[in-house]
């Protein structure tokens, strides 16, 4: 079961050369994926989830009779490159040097995309296999995960028995992932002249009181839940605060708001956290009216390591590398979070690239890692689907 590594890396470099950030969309990268899938004889469905932002999904039937369905999942979008002055290479040059492919998205996660597609092609080339494989290249993972949400709502994952999410995790088998709550707290006060504060209701002191109280809430949550073996502690982090206009320092603002990025671990109840923040906001507001909006709610993922998809991946890692699987956790969220939340799927994350390289300048992935992961994906698929060697 040979994987054409040279061709796979060439495809990866094609993908990296495409600037598939949110503002330009993923259409060009998705077109490359679609064309490669069709070259393998697959019939991908292309569905726009937003203008210029398509999902590309192909169902590969094994032709070997009934069996489970395994899904491989990745995303075609990347974060912005930021300031070009901070890069020592062209972020979209896909330079191949010293066994590395450089560029934005090389690790996060176009390497995973290339590896999973070529692994499934090799699986198919080896002859009939039981069941089927769903190959998913989705849009907008770096944003609101619109691609994953649309795919779940469409029913395309109905009947899937397990999902391998091909994000960069430095060789760790990650069956757990942190949850994420995105909250906006708005304070509605009353605008007034700065010389006459008694005629207004200033929301900024209320915002400050909430920030202080939020620190105490984080401490309480950390004491209550402790540290997870792979995910660490709960964090309730204020990330954006606004109120007033800098050019009018003599005006008491009529409104203010603060955003929180809450990162949770298994065992945390998101509804309780929202209720706690709402209570603190009301207390901090006093005469200033406070309201809390949940922008997004992504629960933690906690797939048992005994689940067949995790077990198959761990087996494959050891079979390919000769070393026992190393278990870890995803510090952020992935499309797998949405697949678990909205479709009830068992998900596990494993892919080429350093665990902490994502979103950094001079992003790169090792060619050897891409090759290794492709072989692990192939071995995991055969194990999960029940292929007889």
C-alpha cells in the first residue's frame, strides 16, 4: 500500500500557495481539493456555506461489503499571515528546504489535509475494503466553524462511526479537547457631560467591577475543577473591552461592553458558567443595566480512549512508529468539537505539525511528519474498518 510521498508533498505545497484566509475565502483551496479527489475517481459534493466558502466532501465506498464508516476531517482556511516584516520566508511561497515545507497553513492544517487524502487513496488502491470512508475538507474552522455546523445540519455525518480530525498535534493522540464559551457582556448606562456625572449613569465602573469579579470566578472554577491531565485548568479571560470615544473624553459614555473567552475542561457545566457571569454582571452593574450574550458555545470533547476510533489510531501510531501512542489534549477547539456537539460523533485529533506552531510566523511542517501521519491514517483506517491483512 504505497503512498506517493513526492506527489503528496507537491499537493501540500499547491495548497499552501493559496491564501485561503477568511476575507478571501477558501474557494481556490477547495477547488484544488475537489480536483485531486476527482483525479482519484471520487465524486465530491461541493456546498457553499457562505459566499466563496465551500465544503468539499467525498464518500469513498470500499466495495468490500458492509462495514463501519470512518471520517477524516480537515479545514481549508488559514489565519492571516500578519505583518510580512515578521516573516523570513514568503508565507505563501511553500518553500521546501531542509526537509520542511514553510508557509501559512503548512501545519495548520494543509499538511493534515494532504496526508488524509493520500492515505484514503492508498487504502482504495490496495483493493476492496469493508464499509466506507468520508473525506471532509471544511470551511471556516478558524472562525465560527460554519463549515462543520453546516455539514452536521445537512446530515452528511449520519451513519459515521468515528472521526479522525487531522489537526497538528505533534504525534499525540488527542481524545480530549478544551471547550470554549464566547461571551459578550453589555452595560447600558446614560450619556452625560463629564462635568456633570450626576446626570448620567457611567457604565465603565460597572465594567471594571465585573473584571475584578471575573478574576475571582476564575479562581473558584479552578479550585472546583482542578487541572485536567491533558488540558490543564479552566480559564475565564477578558479579551476585548470598550466604552466611550477617545476624542470625547469630556463625555460619560452611554454604553460599554467586554468580551470573555472561557476555556473549559470536561466536567464544567457551561450553562452554570453563563449564569454565574450573568449574576456577577448584574451585581456589578447596579443602576447600569447589564446583559450577557452567548456568541458561541463549544463544549469540551471527552472521547473514551477505549472507543474503536481512538483505539485504531493508537494501534496505528505504534505499528507505524514502533513507539506506544502518546495521549494528549487539544488546548483549543477544532471542527471535531462541533462534530461531537451537533452530530454526537466520537472524535479524536491527530496530525502532522508541531502542537504550538499554529498561527505563528515562519510556520512549517516536516516532510517526514506528513509522510508518517499519512501512513498512520492508512493503518488506522484499515484497523477501524476491519480489513484483513
